[in-house]
C-alpha cells in the first residue's frame, strides 16, 4: 500500500508513522506544508491513501486540491471536535481525531482495505468544508479538576499542576503546593484533555508541565531526566523512544 502523511507538526507525523508501522503499513513520505505538498504531488505518482491534517503551517490543506488534481483516498487526522466533522462523515471520508488512538487507526486502515473506494467516489465539497473551517472553534482543554476528599470537594486548577502520574492503578495530580490528589481518570484520558503545548507525556507513568520543569539532565541509555519544581517522590525519566519528540516539544 502506497501511503503518505501530510502533517505540519513533525513529531506528530513521526508518531503516526510509527503507529502505522505497528500495523504493517509503511508511510515513507511525510509532507509538512501546503507548498511542499503541491510540489510533491506535481512531480510524483499519487499514493493510494493520504493521512491529511487540516491546518498546516502555511494554510488549510484544502488549498492543495485547488492547485493539483488528486484522486487518492483520504483519511483526515485532525484536532477538530466530532461535531465539526459531521461533514466528512456525510462524504464517506474517514477521519481520526487527535491524539490518534491505535485501535481507531487500525479500524480506519481495515475499512480502507475492505472497501478501497474508487477515485470517482471521493469527491468532496472542499469549498463548503473550507468555509466551515476558516474560523474554527478553538479546541477547549481541561481547565480544572474537582476532587472528592471525604465529604468535601476541592477544585484544582490545571495551571497548578506540575505533573500527572500513575501509581498502584491510580492516576494522581501533583501540584505546585507539593500535594498529590487522586483523579478519577487514566493518563490516556488526560492526554486528550490537556493542552499539548503545555503538557507532554514523557513516559508511560508521567505527564509533565513545561512550566514546572526546573532542569533536564542526561540520563543513562540515551534518556533524559526531568527535574520538577517540587516533585521528588521518584525520578521522572523521558523514555528513550520519546526523547526526540520531547526535544521538539520543548522547542516548539
């Protein structure tokens, strides 16, 4: 299967590439802007399937189709909420909501393999969707947590979080007041609720706040150790496979 990824955030593109590899799909080409995509499509054979982000660094991805006639099947990868994406479903084009779940990704690939839509059935009213997305609603991220403490409720603002961590099958928030509170969710659920510009999952156990990072030091086996403002219950280590994306996140 000939597959390409069009995604302006390089760490996100590499992460999607790795997830595709896990299910036996190779995406050898990754494009990161409207301009780059137009040039590539003008000089290369078009793929069978495109994973297409909506908002690229230099404009909406629909601008590519205004310049180049593309007959490839498309799976949208987007952070827009499911209500705004009803138009895509009406046009029989699949989409994956970020952060992309591996099970959903495999379902989308299997759906494509089973049906392999013909090019003439892929017509989209791109202009209609483009108008809808020119001024998209800002994605809303978690602002606070309501935590039950006996007979009382405590409100903890997300801005007060140094990190989130899992321990003994529980998920906790550690605050700048050097306090831990048990949450009623998993780290996986938190990932989709937290602003990715402010929070990053450094390992299976930890999600850290960029505002709480005091220092970063080189650790063993090409890993990094993150030192937070008050959290010192355990070492916060960036997994080796996440180090490159973590560096990109720090510099974004």
